[in-house]
C-alpha cells in the first residue's frame, strides 16, 4: 500500500476547500505564488515543522490533515507499532475514566516491584523508538497500574501513581510519533492526574514537560509556549533546593520553550531559552535522563540544531550539527532525530549526498521513528526526484521501505 496523496496535494486540497487561489495562500503565508506552486506540486519539501504549523493554521485544518498521518501498511516491518494501538487505547481509556478499574477482568495485578522492572525495560524500548516491542508490553503495564491506583487509601498509592506517569509518558510519545494525536492527549491527561494526586514538584514538572510535547506535535505553538512558561514559573520557587532532578526538569522545560519560540520564528527568545538550558546542562551528569527527558549536554546541542532548522538558518544547522557528539546520547530516538535534522540542513545547503547519508544513518538507528515522521517522508520524496546527487539508488530504496508512491 502506498500513500494516495502527497503533503503538497493535501495542502492544495485544503486551499481549494477554503475557496482560496494560490495567490491568497501566498499572501497568508507571506510567501510568493511560486513558493505555493512548488509546495503543492512537490518540487519543494515541507521539511520544517514551523512551516507546516503555519500552513495548518492559515488553512484552518489540523496538522494530520496535511501530513496524512497515521501511516499504515500491510507488512509488519512497515507497520511500526500501529497494530498495538487498539490495545493501548483500551488500556488508557480504562486508566482515565472514573471507575475504569471495574472494567478490567478480575485478576491480581503484578506487584509494584515487578511493574517497576517492566517500566524500566519499556523506557529503554521507548528511547530506542522500538514501538512494536514497546506496544507488546505497555498496555499491560498501564492496566496493572490502573488496578493499583484504584484504591485511593493504599499506602503504595504515590509510588503507583509515579509509575503511571512514567508509563503514560511512553504511551504519549508512542501515540504522537505514530500520528495518533488524540491518544496522546488521553495519555498526558492521565499523567496530569497522577502528578496532581502525588503533588511532588518533580512529577508536576515532568507532566507539564509532556504536555508541551503534545502541543508541539499538534502544532499548537502558543499552547506549547504558554505551558512551558507556566511550568517554569511553578518550578521556580523550588530551584533553591539544588535538587538535580528539578534542575534537569527546569532545563528540559527551557528546551520546550526554545523549540516553541523557534517554530513561532522568534529567534531571540528561542536562543535565550536554549542558552539557559545549556547553562544548566553543563553542571549536570552527561548521561542525564530524568523522567525520560534525556536532558544532558548532548541533547541541548541536538535541540540547537533543530532550532536553527526551524528558524530557517541552514548554515547554522550544519555548523551546530558538527558540535554534537551524537554517539554519546543513550537514545536511538534522539540520535535519529539529530540525523534527520542534519539531513534537512544539508539539503537546504544543496549538499544532497550528505543529506541522503544522514537519512540512511537515521533509518539504521531507529527505523520505526524515521519512517513515521512526515518531515522525513517529504524530504525523502524530494531527494528521490532530485537529480543533484549521486545517491539515487539508495534514496529510492529508502522510499520503497517507506511505501512512498
């Protein structure tokens, strides 16, 4: 099965449905008619989330309307975890609705000690973007925790809720990266409940960080920015404790704010928040991963690359990418994200052979992450049709693996 419409064709459909001609869309985007024409006919890739977000906003559609997510295929290799979504959806519905535990067949859940071990294993799978393997175990973890958190008087309630927050974070990431954004909201709502019930500052900050992630995936940039800034205000009163976990979450929230501002094309604010994150990261462990934020020096530099990309500064993308010691971060998803950002920057700089090489590296590291990203799929299509590089065979093979038409 191949996709029936490209992103450009979906843009054209949304524009036509709105009753606009290309000149009207060009005016709304502060672009030329030629730019709109190239976007719609696939001669120019939509390789920046900031541009995709603005298109969705001016056309009054949700981002998936333009991207065509989720991408489903008939082979297990390409399915990338989508087959596990129905079971995950049911587990999250039971976890979020009042009395949801009563819907679960009567049985004894695993102990919290056993669940903690399962959560740690699941977190490794999540960091490596192995969604099929993660989906095989995550719904049962959430179901067991739903049973543990049903007793509001249990002495272990806080621990169970903290584990629920970690499990629902993985559900949120899986849902968003696979394009099931409504399910991402369900997951983060349960995280917010867990944080509120426990009340610990680090859990409140971690859930707010994930809330920003949902907003960013939905291209609700003002929401993401506001959530990050509000969470920073909330955590500020606790920063005098010098708690390393809170310090890391403080830095991670600044990275969320930096990405939000970059997609809003506010360079000064984006760089200011990035600078604060870099300052904090310099004083924390190089392999930090508090609440799966991967907040550490390497990840701040990966964010610097992404921010330059979103701001439309291709030379900075390349120069900043040279500073990233990407092999030092223990996350296949983050490594793949770095390589895809580098690929987009190389393509913008007309270094298309290097762009293809970067995409192939990303796909080797975390194929289930790479093949579900709309930005990557647009870039692969563009490179496949380009005659300006010597990697035609390789990029056609990658396009075939992605089932691109």
